[in-house]
């Protein structure tokens, strides 16, 4: 009798359990994220916030601000249009929450769906006990809790991965066309969200599909009919994926006015010409000067790129793999690294496909510059690591005569530790967000609206504040109650003259005080 059908774990086979697990996942992420009050923290998040806000208003971009240099913001174009640089997939999905007045909504829904699928996939392949262990270990992982409580696009792409794997299993089991369509849609949407991540996902899946079609033909012994059906199946998948990918030239055309010029390419040329995939540095200078606090970020990013170019490729991958391991097997999870290693021998073909795809993801990002602790890029790989760990734990428990009792005790213990992890993650996220969150609340409390707030950054912000943004705006400036802009000293007069209907304030980051500017 399989594990999922034994009496003590029979409830895990109920079809409602993935939905319950999904709700619990969303609640856990909400509890962590509530520490920020839903306020974006890092530069990337604010860029997605701006982008989703524009999409919620039915616009791909907005006209450039009245004097662009005051509105400079990392990863956002301020000329010739006002738009984020990122591919549109994630912002399109989360825009619904902006339309409903609750920006956190869709990231929470996405995380809930991801949690439900983590459980459902593991249960389908290995049974309810392994599924529960996989979900518990995945949920409380530092990298998972830290990065999910955010507006980062990996929240969307990680769900695309799991949907693709589920669709692949369905297609292999039924050979129906509907799962192939879902498979193509999920890979395609991942591509319009995070293109590099989609390539790492698509390559192994394409290999599996092609091998399966070849084997199917040899088993049936009718190559002609099988070939026709294979061509039709592949054509449907390719056509579906291509239709999704057409979002990218549409995005370019409606943003830059040029089908061949993506906002990402425009931004890279204007601000970060060195920040491109590869193992060399483009010597071209950036087209736009930026304020001092943004120049610090640019210098940091260039330093990371220079290190990537100098460092041997194998060492880069090793350091990043270590970063993922530290964010997965930290604190009380360290002994579970043994379970992970044991689990490698029990993964089976689906498990190895998932783990191998995660490894390919890390290797493929070897041409992208980032610091080893930026494990966000590998959020999609965490379910496979959790699954391997759960498989190893199951194999160890099978060696004991009291395996079921030990498993129940371990489940309760791990659940308690995960609850503690959720609390710790909330404290960490709250601490990281304290500056931006307090600033946003203070701006909302200013007595006069509409207004324009000139931000005078502290000269000694330090490395801890390097990636935390204060100058960040809604995607639609015309209706925004507040404009947050850079303090440019005597040059502020130009913007004051251009905005006679907005009360002006100066915010001093060093003293955390606001003062009204007399016109």
C-alpha cells in the first residue's frame, strides 16, 4: 500500500488539501509581509510597483515627467517616457490588485497557488507524507519567506515553473493536447516575465517532450500516424507559446515606439551599459548622469560585474550555489542537509528533472552579474531542494521500526519550527523596511495636498541603505497626491515654477524631518 493511502495519512489524499495548503501559504506570506504594510522596499520593487500601477490604468507607459532629472529612479526610464525597464509579465498579473486598491493581493494569491502546487506535485509523485514534508520545509526556508514578501517578479515565474511541471506530468499521463497548451502558456508567460529563467525551464522540458514523442512512435510501431500527431502536438505548443511571446514586441512598441527596442535595452544604454549578460564589460559610458545616491548603486553594480568578469566561471557558480544552500539549510535546517544528500538517491525521474532544472538555472545565470547572497534569482529552485530533503527524510524514517510515530513527532516539531521561522522573517522584513515604510507613512500624513517632496539624502547612508529607495513614484503622476523627487539645491526652483499648484516640502533623511518650502 502506498504511503498516501495508509490510514494515518489518508486525509492527505483528500483533493481539498492542496487548497488548504495554498491558503496557509498565503496567510504565512501575508503575516511576514504585513510588517512592511505592503510598502515596496528595494529599488526593483518600486519599479514593478510603478509598472503595475500604469497597467492598472490601461497604459503601457506615461509621458516623461515635467523635468525628468528630478524623478530619477533605479530601473525606471524618465525619458523619453516614464516606464519601468522590466518585461511586463509580472506587472500585468499583479495589476489587478492595484485596480482593486490592494497591491499585495496578487503576490499573495500567486504565493498561495505556488504553495498548493508544491504540495500537489510532491503528493502526485511520492505520496502525502512526502508532500507535507516538502511543503513545510519549503515554506519556512529563509530564501522563500524573505523574497516572497515582496513585489519581485520571481513570485510569478516560480508559479510558472510549477504549472509547467504539472502540465508536463498531465501530458505524459494522457497525451491530450490541453496539457500541452497549458505547458506552453506557462513557459511563455515565464518568458515574458523573466526570459533567462524561462530558457532554463524550457530546455529540459523540451528534451523530455521530444524523447517521449520519439519513444511513443517506436512503441506504437506506426511512425506515420505518430509523426503526424507529434507534429500537431508540437505545433500547438509552439503556436501557443509564440502567441504569448508576442507580448514582448507589443510592450516595446507601446513603450519605446520601436518594436525592436525594448525598454530594458533603452534603460541599459542610458544608465547601466555594463549590466548585460556575458563575461566582458561594455566600455560605453552611460548616457545619463544620476544623483549621488544612485551613482553609489551604479558603482556597486559595476563592481559586482567586474568581479564576475575577473572570477573563474566555476568559482562564480560555486559561490552562488553556496549562497542558495545557506539560505535553504540555515539554522535548525543544517542537519537536514544529510536528508537532502540521501534524498538524491530516491528522487526518481520527476525529481531529477526538477532538481536538474534548478541546477541549470544557477549555471545559466553565471553570465549575469549579482552578489552570491542575492538568491532571489533562484527562488524557482527551492521546491526541488525541499522535495529532495523530504525524500531523504522518508528513507531514513523507513529504517526505524517506529517510523510512523517518529514521522508524526517530526512533523509537529518541524511545524513548530516553521512557525518560529515565519515570526523571525517578519521581524527581519520589518527591520529592513523601517526606513521606507516610515517615510511613506509620513508623506501620506502631510497636511497639504497635492504636494511635491524634495528628498535630501543623508551623505552617509551606508551600505545597508544602498538598495533602499525613497525617491519612488506612482506610475501615473498626474493624479498622484505626492511627487517624490530629488533635492537638487538651487535647481529646485525650476520644478517649483513648473508645479505652482503643488505644496512643496523638503525631507531631510539625516534628521527625518519635513519642512514646508516657501515659494
